[in-house]
C-alpha cells in the first residue's frame, strides 16, 4: 500500500513538473521569441489598426483615410476611392519589415535622412502615431538607412522598405471604372459602330430588346461575359482631372466617342454612362458620367462592347432537346436512308438485316453531337426555309413522336457554315461546316463479317448435291446503303 502511495505521489509530482515547464518555461520562451521578433521590426503596428496614412514618395504626397466600412479613401491630392488591395498589401509588407542593426548618429546627412525625400506617417485607432523616414542606400547592396521619428538611432534595413512606400497616385487609387456591382445592372444600352443594342433582364433572364418574347432570349454565356467585362474594367492611369471641361474632353476625343455604354438598375435609374474615345497611342481614354476624371486603359478594353444583336442571340435554343428521350434516329442524305430504333437500351435497324450491325457508341455519339451543336451564324441572306436539303436527321421518342429534327442545305456566303433549319429554331441559321461534316455517318452501321464454311465435296452414292454459294439478289442486304452524312454530295436529297 505504501509502495502504491509513493508511486502515485511521484506521478503527481511529474505531472506538476510537466505543467510548470509547459506553462511557465515554454510559454515564457514563446513570449520572449514574440517580443524579440517585434523588437526587430522597423515599425511595430497591426495593419488593421491603422486609421489614416500620410505618404510622401518620390512621386508626390498622398493622404488616405479608412472609413467606417473598412475601405480606404484617397483624400489628397484628389478625392477618390482608394485601392484597398494595394494599400493593405503596402501596410502588411511594411509591418513585416525588420532591421539588421542600429547606428548612433548625430549627423544624419551621410545617411540621407537630414531632408528625407520619403516618409510615411501612420495614425492608429488608439490615437498614437508611427512615422518612418527613409534615407539613402547603404554601401551594402539591397540595404538602406531608415529612422523612426523621435529616435536618434539610424536603422540598417532592407531596401524593400523603399518599394513599400515609394508609390504613385495610380498605385493607391481605385482603378475600377464601374464602381458598382454587376448584380445591380438590369438594363444595358450599347452604341457602337454597328448601331444600337439593348439588353434587358426579366425574371432572371436576359432578353434582346424589351419585348420579352421567347425568340428574344439572349444567350446567357454571352451576357455573363459582357457583365464580367463591365465589372473588370480597370484604368491603367488617370491622365486628367479636368474631364468635365469641354476643351479637355476634346483633347482626349471624348466629344465624339466610338462606343457608349449605359447601365440601369431594376428601377431603370441610370447607374453609369461610360464613354470610350477612339484608340490613341495604344490607349483608350474613358469618361464616366461626364465627371472630371479621365481614365486611361489598354486599347482593347472597348472590344467587348463592339457587338451586334446577333452576337447575343441564344446559340443553344435551336438544338435543345432531351437526349434521354431519344429512341429512334432517322437519317437521310443523297446516298442514305437509315432508320435506327432503341429497344431495351440497345440500338438496332428498324428493319432488321442480319448482315449489318449497329454501333451503339457511334449512335450515342451522334445524338450527343447534335445536342452540343451551337449556332455559328445568323446569316442575313438566309432563306425562310430549306426546301431542297442535302441531308436531314429526325429524332423520335419510344412512341414515335418527333422530339427534334434538322435539315441542312448549301453553305453560307462566308463558306464557314451550312444553312440549317431545326424544329426548335424560328428561322434558318448557320452551323459550322466542321460540325455537320464530322457527324458520325458511315461508322453507325457496319457489315457483319461471316466465316465461310468449307463446302462438302463428298458425293452421296445415291445422289450428287452441289453447294450453291450465290447471294440472293432479293435479300435485304443487297440494296442497303451505308450512311454518308457529313460527306456532302453534288446530288440533292430525293423528296
């Protein structure tokens, strides 16, 4: 019993010693390490606690303030929204900078700190201020001299500090050209060299114009790409703050814009009027709402808005059908008349022929290809219908009801598409030639290879029988033609 008590006592003491080491020694060591790291930093502050910034760089002097919503605003030399990402990154980098050594100096001139061209002042939320002067380059590469305000010591630190604060106005300024969210946009007006275009949203669908007819439903992918372009418009510079003056607008050719973009909300209130001037010196100059700021951007920024109504037409609608319901495929061309049916999950010829088999994979591939077709052109010269088609495909369900049909004729004037009419399209459209030409055709049905049996040459003593190897000319296989869809012939489909 005494032995048990002594063992228990040793265990308790060991546990206590372990806890002491962890909570006292290890925690103290961690705290000492944290304090040592903090002491090595050029400026000790938490970036999220910075309330305002005064920055003097080689490009100018700038002041910024953080608002109640935690966003930065530029207050001098112009009033504008700040670039939150750039400013927060600057603070984080500055807060991480460490110094290597200190120097006692009474004369600051040798270190470039007597009349420092660069400095940053941080005002914190607790009312305290941190100021750092940035001096000249040290003799050792990638090192500079800096000094904290109120201290006589000169710090020997990395030259990255200069990069942290030597910013231009455009680095600190919000470069977004459209300052609202894409979700607020409900109507878009575009004027460009092609004319005028209007897009309107209703019940989460975008329409060309504002009649809201089913035929005017806009292609969602194209509209999303447009909204993405609007949201991502960025300035590369801000060449002028006199954009509200006629002479300045004339200088940047904004009085005669090549493209104009108007955006409205769901109450039809104008969100922005963005005007694009012509391309000039590999740039484009932009004005928003006739304001004083003239934005400079790359010359391709307006290309997203040089579109026509055809560009926004839904390119999927003409080929929308339920693939899972397809149970019969009827294909016709100048050389083929083929009817395939699906029974118990397997494709076969509607009129069975033992000499031919149907490729299951190729038929499914054909249906999938048709479902994936997209309109490539909306040709102005297209006829109302295709009266003399070169080929056609009809898809039916298990009850023989038509699900989808398409027929195609000659090529468009551009020669890049075939004229196609589908049961889902309002008119004739253009489908890329490669789409039609690559449809599975000859590979859908293949001839069954049969092993030839050796003729019995033995003669019965009672009667002589000759083996007949002739093919019956009236058998179903003798007049069966392999499909040649995608291989256009000069002949026309027989009506």
